[in-house]
C-alpha cells in the first residue's frame, strides 16, 4: 500500500510501500479517493505534537469507497462511498473525551495513503452534494468547528459571532456554520484578501487584528459579539475579553500563539464572561455536523488540490499560512 510516511522529524515525508495490517472484525478497508491536511500534520513533522510514534502515515481526513469488511454483519457497507470520523474512542460522555481518545493519523496510520483500515462505527456515508475532495476536507475541521460553535458555544440564531483568524479550515467552517445557523458574523485576519473571501461566504464585517485598537472599531461598527471562536490565544486574547458582550462566551479550540499574556479578571467577572475550551468532537457532534452540512448544502472551501505524491508541497503551503480553506490531496 503506497502511503506518505514520516520517518524522521523535520524531514520530508516519503512515498513508501507500507503494510496495511490485518482486517479485523468491526473494521473496514477503505480505498481512499482524497485526503486533506490539518495543522496537526505539520506540527507532527516538526515534533510539536504529543505522543509522536515513528514511522507513521500521516493524515486525519479521508473519503473513499469501502472495499472489504472484517465481519459478515457489516457486508452492507461494501461499495458505499464514505467519509471517516477521525476521532476514535471518544467515550460515553458528551462533556469530554475519554483517556483512550485518539485522532486518526497518530498513533494510527492515517489517510495519506491509497487504503486505510478504520472501525466501521467511524464511517459515515459521503454527503451526496460533495465531491471527493470536498468530502475529504470535512471531517476533522468540520467536527471541531461544529463542537466549538454549536455544542460548546451554544450559538443561537440572531446572535453576533466573531471568528478570529479566518482562513484556516476550522475557522472557515465555523463561519459557514454560524451563517447557516442564522448568526450575524464578523471575522478577523491579518490579510485583507482573506477578509474579502470571508465576506463572500456571508461575513458582514472583518477586522485586521494587527491594527492598533481594532477591537474598539469592531465594538463601534459591528457591536459586541455574544460568541467568539478563537484558536490563537496569545497576547491578542485580552482584546477578545475586552470586546465580548456582557454574558458572552469565548470558545478556544487551540492556542497557536501561546498562552495569553494576561486576562483582565475584572472584565471577566464583571461582564460575567464564560471562557470555554473545546477539542475535536464526539460521535454525536459528528452526526450533528453532517446533518447541518446536508440541510444547508454547505460545501467546504478548497484552497488547493495536490496529488498524494505532492504531500510535501501541500505541507509547505500550510506552513506559509496563506491558504483560505482546506488543502486537499487527490489519491
């Protein structure tokens, strides 16, 4: 089975013949048609992710056709076009993942390959309105955005929502989901081109977070958001606390610029703000995300499509941070 494998940290991925392994009961062999990148893949190559085990085929997002199953009771899945839920062993609690929770692509071999073995319970039929590339772009970023925005953020129609750092896969899905749910959405970015692209997807306003006092401008022209979706944290986090509406919620699904330098505790408790963490999503979140995508015929935004053998070029584009939407590998 050809797959793009990481063998050494900070070294290029290698297209290598790998062993697929035994097809066990409860599992399916999926012939992959497309896969998609996440920042997680890049961080793993740089050694900036916990629990790295090498060598490993990377990739958490994938879509393909079920070729074979390990249990005769799962035979109806054979021939079905599917996407794969990358969050395995979530557990029984909707509030948080279990200690056994893992994400496809580390420690399990991932989707940057022609085939993969996946639990049948992690398969869902490909939404009919999506191409293979669009379907592959959906799973990890889609479920992360859905949980942050809907399950943890408890978005309600008519609310004002701010999504920071628009352009990445999760932030772009959060924008699409919030617009579909009837929210009034603003975004931040350091790129005017990304702000313009976000407005084409339904954002009503955009602000350059590198401009001094952008949060004051946002409060005056857009209003104070009821919900803020953020993945950066860092020194800009204080601006989000300042901007949030009284009783507002700030949901973080990452901290790519590090911990906040300080949080104004007076503003936090006086405005009765809620700071909420969010990671990936439960199987129920995954089903809810697919239902939202299907009901509103939402299509993932594809930044660029590469071949499987061009995975290193795709990672290089992700490293530059210039993409708007998902970077996809066609297999």
